[in-house]
């Protein structure tokens, strides 16, 4: 997406753009961010995850909007670094928050063990097996979003951007505006969904 945006809006030819691959830059920034963010969260924020997810969603939303105002390839690269770093923070804290939310409460587990006859009864969702199952369900829904995102974004780009595209463009600016604003809206929804998470996070 960033590749075609650079070629279409910045008048950069594909050969020059490939020398500054924004995807690789963003992924590298994300990989560098993951480990220190986890340490900072555990050591200095009492294992709180929500503030980092909120901040990551804010950076990701603003980064998608900022891509639309880039006038040079260098500006776009810096925005992609921001997006990559924020995405690394988001993925790290998102998974950690899910694990923390599904963490087995010792009192509930002890109470369940006392109420369940030895050798009988079904496993409670408070058990380790139940938590693992719920984490698996959470992962499946994450993959559904990853599958639907490119489909919806691609259709949006095609419908809005192909009609007014110039002879040397893949898509018009209108198409990119639709895609990146939609992406920013998704991150807003993601941050608002944290309001339904009951754990301290």
C-alpha cells in the first residue's frame, strides 16, 4: 500500500521507491520496539497494558492520517517508522493484555476445586484449560480481522480510487484517503474496545 501511494502521489518511480522499502523499515521498527516495551510495562508500569495499547492506537491512527499529507519520500519513511514502532507496541501489549485478562484467579480456582468432586465434573472456564481455550478463540478472531482487512481495504481502494486515477497512477488520492481513514477508524474502535476489558491491564 505504501509503495503504490509513494509512486502515485509523490511522483517517485518504482526503482527509486524500492531502494527505500517502507514495509521493511516499518517491520524493523516494530521488531526493535517489542522487547523494550515489554520490559518497560513490567518493570515501571506495574504490568499495566492498557495505556500502551491506547497510545499505540493513537499513534497508528494518526500515522495513517499523516501518510496522506506526506510530500516527500523521506517524510513517508519517517511516518512508516512511527507506524512500525507503534504496531510493535500494539501487538506486544495486545497479546499480553489478552493473557493477563484470561489469567486464572487462584481463589476462583480453589473454590472450583472444592466444589468439583474428585475425578468428576466438567472443567470450568476458570481452569487453565478453559483459559487456554478462550485464548485460542481470541486468536482465531484476530486472524479473521487480518483476513477481512485487506479485502475491505482493497475493495475501498478499487471503488474510490480507480475511477479518477490518472494514466500513470495505480489509484487516485481519493482511494488512498478512503483506505487510510478507514484504518484510522478501526484503531479508534480498537482503543474503545478496551473499555470493556475488566482487568486492571
